[in-house]
C-alpha cells in the first residue's frame, strides 16, 4: 500500500515553521563543542567535512587535531609530500579522500592564492569537493544561502517530506535538492549556520537510520514521515551495493628489526599505501619463501571489510638471517620509523 505521495513542493506550513523550529532546537540541544565548530575558517571546515564522509565523529575526533597540528593551513598541506599526508591519514580509511585532500590544497594554493573561493559553485570545482561539501563550506564560512544534502540531511528531509522518490535516480535527488533549498531560512549567516548545523545534528542524533526518536524531535508535528506511521521507510533508495569476496596471502618478512614493505600502485585498493608483499594464492607465496630459504609461521587470518567487498587476508611470517635484498618490489623499513609510512589499518594492527 502506498503510504504517501511525493509533494511537488514543501507545504507552505512546513516552509514557514521548519527552519525556526530546527534553529531553536539546535541552539539548545545541538552539538556545540566539536573542534571544527564555532569557526569560519574554510580550511578547518573543509578538513572536517572530508574526514566526516562515511566516518563516525568519534573516529574523526582522534585524527582532526593531529592533522591540524602537522598541517595548520592549506599552504602547509599543499607543500607536503603525499606519502606524509597518507601516513597521517592511515587508519581513517577511504584513502582517496586523503589524495583528493592533498590535490585540493595544491589547487587552492595554485589557482586561488591559498584562499578558498567564497562561492559553493567555485568550491565544487575543486578536487574532492562535492556539491554538499561545497555548500557546507559556503554556508558556514561565507554565509551563502545554499542547501546541503549529505546522508544525514537526506534522511531528515526525506522523512519530514515523506519523500518517496527513489534517490538512486538522479532526477529524484535533484528534486530533493530543490526542496532542501525551498526550506532554507530567509536570513543570512545568523540563521543559516545554526540551521545547517541543526540538520546535521538532528540526522546524527534523533533522526537515526533505525528507531528514530520521534517524540524528542523538534519538528515532530511537521514530519509527514512520522504521520505516515513508518518514518524508517524514508528516504527511499533501492540500488543496493553488490559486495564481492577477495582472498590474498601476505608475506611478512622481518630481519634485524626491519620489515620488508612494498608500495601499492597509485590506483586501486589502498592506492599509494605501503603493505606486505601480497600473493593471489598460497602456492605462489610458498614458492617465494623457498627461494628465500625462509621458514614460514602461519598466523590467524584477517577479515577486512571495504566498501565493495570483503577481504580475507592470510599472513605468513618469516625471519630472515640478514637484511639482504629481496627479489620482490619494496624496501626494508626499520620498525622505529614505521609510523612515517602510510600502512592500512589491518597491517598496522598486525605488525604493531
């Protein structure tokens, strides 16, 4: 049974009351102590927005201050080596974000004299900055009246509007963007910043993916999704990610306090990161071990989940008598400088 019909435009009552209710709630109940809040510095807002993509706030809180300590501004980030950026990012995941972060800093430095452009349209033209991230920077830092539409905001607006258009279709997402713009407050930065933050906060707290806390929601009486009796149904997105399985074998060579690491290609999974030599099957790994006269120790397998597939990694460890050259791409890395190398999270946990 069809629960709702997608509105052609937000009801007039919603457009009139939604923003004031959300702003009032945010000022009292919203989040105010996150380190990237209460600033109009576009570098800091941009950094937080990129880090928060598909990553929990609690995780980002551990990385954000360390990153700012090493790269306090866009100029220092642009001048850094990519390997250093990746090393500092290691463990945060989705490493294409770090590569785009570096590219974007260089573009801001080269094309805009080290200052972020003030419009969302120009910001969206920079590497790694999508429409919603550009809007967040423009709204928080420059007072542009522009809507954001990240995952949390899609959920809030999708439920408030009982928007039943499938967001897997670009036309429906464009329509939700139009609704998001129609609901913006009329005033400038004074209202726009708490409104934008309020959308983020509501989606991150009360309006959760499962079991939303509707009775505590400041826009409960305006929410068509709640009135339908099934707010969890919104937003609608039918396209499901097809996951695959992958299996590889790691050869962990160590000698005299050094580990043999190889750098991944510049494209693909873990692009540019340093890892152990990897094999498609155990037979190939065993063959290499015999060539090195290495006695292997079988370690517990590691299950690692990425966006598109589940990865089963089988580490095999060997101690060599000397740090002689290994007939594999890579280099010996002393344990005391491993922290300077960008290694993926499961390897960091493995080698300690």
